C-alpha cells in the first residue's frame, strides 16, 4: 500500500542527494556557533561526553525513527502523523506532534536567522578588512557595536530570510541539491585548514584539554539537559524537518546507513569547530564562557593576524552563512509543506507567508541584544528563552513522542519493512527506540526538575 503513496512534492534525485540535504540540514550554526559556546559555558570535556552519548544513544535511533515515519507517511508532519495514526489505529491526537514540530521550526528559525544575520554581517566586515591587526579587546568592541545596532541586525536578518524564502520557493530539491554538492566538502576542507592554524597557536593544548578533559564536577542537571537539547538541535531532530526530508526519500535507500553518515558528519564538524575555537580563546586569554558571541569574538582575531587571513575570513563567514541557509530551509520546510499539501497554497505563497511570520518573530531576538536587553523573564532575555524552550524542551519532547510512536504504536511489520535491516540489527534499533531513547529523555527531564 505504501508503495503507491507518493510525496506530492517529488523525491530526491539520488541517495547522495538525500545525504547531502540531510547533512545540510544538520550541519549549521548549531555546530559552529552554538556547540563551542555552550561547551564553554558548561565546563568543557564532561559536557562534550554527555553530548556524544546523547547523539549515539538517543539522537541516532530517533533520527532513524523520524526518517522512516516520514518516508512511510510521505507528507508534511501533520498529514504524515494523520496517515500513520490511521494505519496504526492509534489515537488521532498524535497529529499534534506534527503541529508542535511545525511551530518549533518557525520559532527556531526566528532566532536562527538573526544569528545567521550576524554571520552575514561578518562577511562584509571580513571583506572590508575590519579585523586586520585588531587585538582581542578591539574585536570584542566591534562585536558589541554590531549587536548593539538593531538596524544592522534587522537588515541582515531580513536579507537572510529573503534568501531562505527564495530557495524554499524553488522547491528544495532544485537549487539546494546543486549548491550542497560543493558546499559541504569545501566547508570541511576550510575547517581542516583552520585546525592547522589553531595548532600553531600557543593555547592549542590548553584548548584540547578543555574540550576533552573529563571534569565531572562541572556538570550540573542543567548542563545535561543542554547537552541533550544540543544533540536534538544539531541533528535537526524532533520537529519534523527529518520527517519531511524522509518524505522525499526514494524507497530503496537504506535509512540506517544514511543516518550513520549524517550524524557522524555532524559530530565531526562540531568537534572541529571546538578544536579551532578553544585554542584561540586560550591563546588570547579570553573567557571561555562569553556566550553567543564566542565565535565572533575569537575567530576574527585569528583572521586579523594570520597569513592569508583576509581570504580565510571571507571564506569562513560565507560558508557559515551557506551552511546556515541549508539548515534554515529545513526549519521552514515542514510549515511550507503543510501549507502546500493541506491548505492548497502554491509553494511561492507558502514560502512567503511562513517566511513573513518568521521574519516578524525574529524582531524579538533582535531587540534582546540591544533595546530590550534589560527585559527578562525567569532571568533570561527573549532570545535565550526562545532558544531554551525550543532546543531544550520542544525538540526533546518531540523526539520522545517520535520514539514512542515508532517503537510502540507502529506495527513492527511496518517499521521493519521501511528499515529493511538484518534481524539482529533491527532488534538493536527496537531496543533503543522502545526503551533506551525515551528513558534517556525522561531521566534527563527528571534530573532537571530535581527528582533524580
Ligand atoms: N541542525 C541545525 C544546526 O545545527 C539546526 C536545525 C535544527 C535544523 C532543527 C533543522 C531542524 O544548525
């Protein structure tokens, strides 16, 4: 029956195209901007270990589940959940999972685009030579001036949202596939080159020590939750992006193989970013816990002093913007697919409306860094609150629900048919998705509210 079920929006042109798109969705600001600064805020090595455990034991099995549900449902997250619940004779309320995913995607993109706007603004700064010869305090000041200006942030946020809407309007398999073919490999090469630079800095070993030394005394309940949230955020899980991408996946492709490749690539990029940034932090005597500005306050110092730094700086920020774009289209795609499939919008109109809403919401984050910086709820500004609620709560809750659905609601025949794995491997996945992954999410939540 599912063989006749087709995605109304077509399919990826090949297995490789799907791997590229899924890697494009996973690799983004989460790896290069967020991973280093939250690692800095949460004490380093022990946090990194918890993050890695969450990727392997919770993230990867759930990513397999989300992809297979998408491929079986073949639609946007809401319609897919309706189809799958009907097929499994489950409670129709499960389709709220689709709603939560779509909302999480829009909320995340609203601040993601603002940060991607910072990276875009830094392309221009790199180009005009602003970092040349500047020391750490001067670079820090440049960043403070930049985020202190709502006009500049609004300008770049608008530009980034327009670019996202433009790509989404074409249909994600057209423009995006081609661009990613060279983007992902070049990003990788550039990161390796920058690791080469980091190795020449005096703080190299101190940086590595911070990143990999296990000091569990620094680990709090809050940091365990942040590590788990980051696993979801970085893999792009729990909000329907993987589900819609799965919906465009040809039938014969191996889901597990793809998930292994994508999660490995995602993890390697995050670790490389850490290996580049912390040596620069220590070499310049900077604080590790300076928050969301970390890469903007550290990397320009390197670009301003190294040979060829002008070119490296431009290339780095251009690639960061492009990597962010290949994630932003995934963040908005669930909403767009729903508007097209369930509401009869053209792709163009769907991209316009979903984009407009996200763009407007983005102003809450823009003002968090300047005009409304003093406005706090529960001790957090609006940007921090949005990030916390989406990454640490909505994504893990979405992931938990996906695990329960794939493990307990779908019949084993159906999931087995989608995965097409040898029996023992299938059973390992079943064990992870039924017990370990949901229990992991649950225990982390209990830990945070202080029950455990
Ligand atoms: N994974 C992306 C990143 O790390 C962000 C993202 C989150 C993309 C959720 C899609 C869905 O930058």
